[in-house]
C-alpha cells in the first residue's frame, strides 16, 4: 500500500490540535486504500502543544512527532517534516484547519490518475482579512513575480500534496533562509491548483502580525531575486547622467556670461536626496550581504530536543 505523510507544523496549537486530529482521522477513514503517517512538528510551543501531541501519539500508531529545542519558525518546521516524512506522498497542512483535510481525497486521486507531481491550494478570496493587509499582499505578489524566476502564486497556501520526486527536489534546496512560496515555485514540476474560499482558523491565534508579514515579504524578495541590486546600480547610472547634464548647463551658463550664485536651499536638498539614495543602496547591498553571511555559517535549520524515536514502548 502507498503511504501519505501529513506534515503538521505546530506552534502554540493546544486548542486547535484535537479538532485537527479528529478532522484528519475522518478523512483517513474515507481513504482506506492508503496508509497514513501524521508527523507533528512542535516548533518550540510555549503552551501544552507537546503534551497534546504525546497524548494523541499514545492513542494512534500512525502518529509521529518531532519537537524542536526552541521556536525556529514554520519554514524550519516544514523542512523538518519533509526531511523526516517516510511516505510516497507528502502533504503539508496547518494545524488550525484553515487547510481543509477533506481536499486530500481529490488531491490523491489527481496525483494517482493524472500527470501531476503536486496538487496545491490557493484561496480565491481574502475575505476576513484587513483591507490594508490585502492591498500590500497583492502588491507583493505583483512585484516579486516581475523580478523573480520562481513562479509565486497570489493567495497560494503552503497546503499541498506532493510526490516523492518533488519532495526530494525541495529537500535538495537546503538553504538556511527558507522562503517556501518561492521554493515550491522554483523547483517546478507539474502543479495543479485547487481554489477554495478563505477559512478562518478553528481556535487559537494567528502568529502573523502585519510587521512580521512585511519582513517576511522582503526576505522573499531577497531570497528569490537580485533585482534590488540592479535597481541600486540603475540609480547610480541615472544620477551620473543627471550630474553630467547639470555640469554642462553650468559651463554653458558661465560662457554665455550668466553667473549663478543663488540656491543654497536647493543645493542642500539635492545633497540630502542623493545621500539618501546612497544610504538606501548600501542598505540593499547590506541585506544581501547579511543573508550571504548567514548562509556561509551553515547553521542547522532546526534542532531536535525530543521525538517519537526517544520513546520506546
Ligand atoms: N507555525 C509554526 N511556527 C511558527 C508559526 C506558525 O509552526 O513560528 C505553524 C502554526 O502552528 C500553524 C501554521 O504554522 O499550523 C500556520 O500558522 P498561522 O495559522 O498562525 O498562520 P496563518 O494561517 O494566519 O497564515
Ligand atoms: Mg492559520
């Protein structure tokens, strides 16, 4: 029998987990022609998440878990999940039931019967989301798709079922700064998209503030495009041109006898503006350097404090 691994990153999900388990269990019952493995990644939760997982683990042989030494973030949790999943197919699913487990049935059918390597999901609406947040989200997708090779789909969720080949492709990208939306797009493979309406989380709190999302989107751009560097160079060329024209004008005015000594305020404005652009460009350069610095350290993406393998029974 083929096996599907369900990877579930969990950070402070004590309220949502029991609902999640019930839902995924129902789906697994419907799909009785496949084996399942539920791999919970406890990403340094500060509540009783690990205890809840261990309780489920005692009830159900299909459950496995990995518990991190601290909070490493969802990206790290997904990587750990993909790395440790043993299934022929692997799905990544949020613990808050925003990713409806019932879609698994169609996903699996599609992968089995059609020429796809992955069935991914996106939400059709941003209902229930603050307006400003939606606006910036859309802007982000427009920009990053213009400047990057990775095909990053607006509204795409991390929820997807992939075959072994694609999972191995993703694992081969062992970078430290992980931006999954980009990684999924970058590896390619045939992906079928399912759409559904946005679903609010069943219990607990979202871990994303507006500020966190903004930082995340900048990281995405830096991880999958070098366009900002090119833009900084363009600024340089542009300002050289402007300076050249300015010098010409000054010379011509001098030779036709027009003297110009006015304009302290405009000079200061220009100096401030140009130094602003310079600092901005150095900042952009610094971001790439910082990411390179972190990559060269080759730090582990996550550290495990405890896993089901530690429990012998
Ligand atoms: N998550 C995680 N580590 C983190 C933050 C979130 O493993 O540092 C998990 C979280 O438990 C959930 C999923 O990632 O299963 C998505 O998180 P959340 O629901 O907060 O994000 P949203 O759905 O609001 O984008
Ligand atoms: Mg959520």
